[in-house]
C-alpha cells in the first residue's frame, strides 16, 4: 500500500500496487503554496516520505507520522544554510537508526496525516482528514509505507 497526496486538489489517494483503493478529502497547511522549508512556516512538505510512527491516541484522533525532513530535505537545507552540518547529520542518523527524522531542527518536523478535519480545514503543515477516513486509513497503512506529497 502507498499514499499519494495532491495538495492542490486537497485529495489523498490510497493505492495497492498501482490500483487506487480509496480517495479522501483533506486539509493541508494554512499556507497552501510551496513546500515546507522552516519550522512554523505553516506549509505541508512536498516529496517522498515514509510512515515512521502510528499513534492510535493522537490529539487529532489517530495519526500517521512521516519522516519529514528526509535526506533530500536535509541536503537542500544544508546547501542553502537553513541547517548546519551537525543538524544535517542528526537528521540522517535518526533516519538510518530508527526510520524517522530529527524533528527539532530549524526546518521543522512532526508532520502527520491525522484526523480533525471536522474541526478545522487547515493545519500547521500536516494533512488533516475526517476522523472516519483516518480510522479506515490507519487500518490499512503500515510503518514503512510510502507517502508521496505533490504540489
């Protein structure tokens, strides 16, 4: 299984191999255009990520944590000076050892696919879904599954 998120269409699609199984309406970061570059920029990242944690008791009903920032995000942030070499190494080490990411650097982290779309249509950078939809998604997606987020 894998997930594809289309920010411009505000749609999340779930695939089994190449066959679309489900699609759901979503909410994204308050700043809809562009990819996440800094903590608190209110943007949803764009790129390929992995589900690194599942939380059945999230403050937003249920959630799937993503390994943002990934190596590509970290490499770009190092090149343009948003993070230093130590922060870059910390991101890569966390990914290598635990499959997650260091969420404490200036480029942010703690990006989830979670519930709560009933309450608010935007997020601080996460992907919001209706609780009934994340409930179904939570059952079919596993840690390690791929999530691709498109503009």
